[in-house]
């Protein structure tokens, strides 16, 4: 039996391009945020070190502490992860020398 895929439902905007209700606006924003998260994978600090030319772990920690790289944690005690877009931004800036 073939599988049937559900069609994505879109929220119809009211006049002026605004969503119909505050709840609809919240849902639309959450869907947009979720799609951004899934399209931008998370990388470990080790993967970042390799992409940045084998810099030391302490140098990566210093970059994070200085705010040159933003990291993401799902909860307080989890390992830090770096978004792929953040790695690309950092490498494009060319500031990987301490």
C-alpha cells in the first residue's frame, strides 16, 4: 500500500500580510525557527578545530570566551556545539590567529 504524505498547511495571512491571530503568528514563527535549525547542522568543537586548520582546544575555548564564536547548548551541562553557519562565518572572517 503506497504511503500518503500529508500536505503542508499554510496559514493564510489577513489583509496587509499579517497572520490572522497572535497564536497563528507564534506558530508561524516557531515553524520558521524550526526549519532554520534543521537546515543548519550543529558541529562539535573537535570538528570546528579540524575545519579551522587544527587549532588547539584551548584556543577554541578562548575564542568562545571572547565572543568571537557563538555556541549552542541544549541544556546547561551539555557539550557545546557550533552551528555550521557560524563556522563558515568565522572562517570567512580570517580571524583564527589568537
